[in-house]
C-alpha cells in the first residue's frame, strides 16, 4: 500500500475529509439485526450493558460550543501552566484495505464503531481529561511532529490476537498515519508450527514453549508476555532479521544449572547473559551496530529460558506489543509473577493498555468452570495490576466478539449463553476503573453477526475463531473506534456529551 510521505504532518485534503464525513457513516451505518428471543437473565444483562450515559456519537451537539472555564483562580493558587498549542484532529484518508473492509462490513451488517471514552477529570463545565487522554496526547505529539519517542501500546488478549492479525491491522493503520516506531516485544519462536513470523524469530535446535494459558501451571514464572521458551538441547538459537533498530533487550530467567545465553550480531558475539542460578528475571540491554543485518540468541546449554526479546527504534511512531496468549483469560494473566510483570511493563512505558478479553470467560461460565464473581474479580485485579505498573497510561477494555453454538440441532449458530453477562461486567469494570470501553460485539453487528461471518467463510471450523478478512474487519473496527474517539475528544462541542465513570474506585480518583 503506497502512502504519501509523512501524512501526519499535513492536513487531510478537503475532498478526502468530505469522503470520510459522508461515505463512511453510510458504509458503517447501523444495520438492524434480528435478535433471537432471550431468557430473562440475558435480557436484564443486555439492558444493564446498554443503559449507559450518552456518548459523543449519540448526544446532539449544542447549538453553541460551551465556553471553557475562564474564572480566575484565587490569589493563593499558582497559575495554571500555559496549554500546549492545539492540534487539529481529523480522520485520516482511508487506506485501500480499509475501503475494502468497509464494503465487507456493510455486507456483514457491521455498525459504525464507537467507544465509550469517559471523562475522568472535570474543569468547570467541560472535561479536562478523559480515560484516553494520555494516548491521545501522544497521537497529537506524533501528528504535530513534536514527539521524541514512540507511543507504545501494550495489547493483552487471548487467541483472538495471539496470531497477531487483528492487532496487526491496528498497528499498520495507526502506523501509516502517525509513523511506525518499530516492532517492540518479540518471541523466540512461534507458538505453533504455522502462521506468520512477524512477531517471532526463526528458531533452530530445541526450544519448548510454555504459556500461562495451559491447564497445568508451568514450573517457572512468567513475565508480561505470559510466555517463555526453554531450550531442550545445547546450541539452540533463534534468529531475528534486523530492521535498523539501534537498541535491543533480552528478557531472560536466571534458572539454576542453565547454560549461558549469547547475543550475536552478524555472527559475532555482542553481549552475554551469565546465569548464577538465582531464579530471578534478568534484563540484558545492548546497542546494535549501524548496518547490522541479523541478531541471534544462542543458548550454550540446556534449560536456558528466554521471556522475550525487545527490538526498538528510538524514533517517534506507533509500537504495538502483541501480548496474546491462547486459552487465556484475565485470571490466567494473573499467574504471571507480579514483580516480573510490573518491572517489564514499566520498562515498556506504554501510553495505552489494551485488554481484549472475554471470550474464554464466557465459555468457562457456560461449562461451569468459573463463576461470575470470579470473572469480575479477575478482570478488575488484572486491570489494576497493569495500571499500577504503568500509571501514566491510558486504558481501553474491549469486550468479546459474538459467540455461537455448534452442532447440527436447532440451536446451531445461536448466541452462546453468558456473553451478555461478560459484556456487562467488562463495561462496568472499565468505567469504574477510569478506562474506556469498546463493545466490539455490537460494532460487528450484534447477535447473529458471527453466523453471518460463518456463512461468508470467515470463521474457522471450530466456529470460534474468525479468519482472514474476518479478523481484518475486527481490527479495522477497533482502529476506527480509536480514531473517531481521538477526533471527538478534541472537539469542544462534544465535551458535554462525554460520560463520567459509573462510580470510580478510590484508586482511580
């Protein structure tokens, strides 16, 4: 896809802006979907989820923009700092892929994607800070050319994002507008013998992958990635093709009786991790020579453990760390050892914490393996742990996609139970904790949407995981919701329509 050079430094052409204003709402307009009769429980839950304060998309703009608070502070109060120059926010011109996905979404009944971005700090009659302000300020800096470092997104999720397709669309679409800041967190190898290697090295020799999503908890601790790779044979290695990154980091575990780990660049050793058997997580940072082509992580003996590899540019742009673990839910992410998790997430210093969870929670509720109270407590604890490690970050919770039953009976392709309950819980926790919330279930078309995906051939045979353009469409919906919220939050006329959190906890006030 050919993009104009540095599109973020020029205003969007008038013709492109009119196209966005008039064509996209038509393509992504609400399409009423027939809903099956629900139990009283599901109906009450859906009413709870939908009984929300009006968002910027729903509330009419006032006839005149409300004036910002201008009353002077008392003499004893220090003057407020001079605000930064305003940045003109406008939706970027859609890419060729985005236009194809808009057409696909129209056929599948997708709706205009809008997220709830609650106000978390008032200034008089207007909102001075929303849940997504830290991330949007980073986008402003990237857009105006004043940023000096990347804007990192830490995306936690289950198998829906572990294959990287959904968040790859988010990464590429935001990167095309605000700049590409590099790859970020990578793995020694893929978690399966298939799929792309965009986020993983090319492993040789013996490596065993363990994840916190497994039924039986692994013997060794996990960090922020929720994954580790351990060598099963001497001289196992993993190769990464460099893309001009000036700096790298190796996250490794100092396991007793494990061999040393060597960082080699273009065949020459650059750095070495010497184990002492402390059992603690370690960080090995190194600078990469200009013009280097390959980086190899080489384990000299059995038992060496790598928690992750970070390859990062220092230039401004978007970096999205895919932290997806198959079969995971919020409670399983809490299996990561807290000190390792906090240290590594703090090192990444994200501007947006992105939680894409809920599908496995709904299935475990249906199977009787979890209770609603456990689901609620798990997500709340995981959000709080993450925010404590990255207190300057914005926070966005994304609800689960539509889920259907299989089989051949009359209930085939009907909505699974507990989906509405999980959506209601996730929204309540998000807004209580000062996070934004995106109901991707409604954006993809609500109840019956996954059946339409199935009929279009966009879901795997398990009737759980979308594939191909089905994943791309979900990624585009999330991207568009973020960009629309960025534009809306910069419009003073929409400030009064921003909803406050339901009841912010003491930790978030």
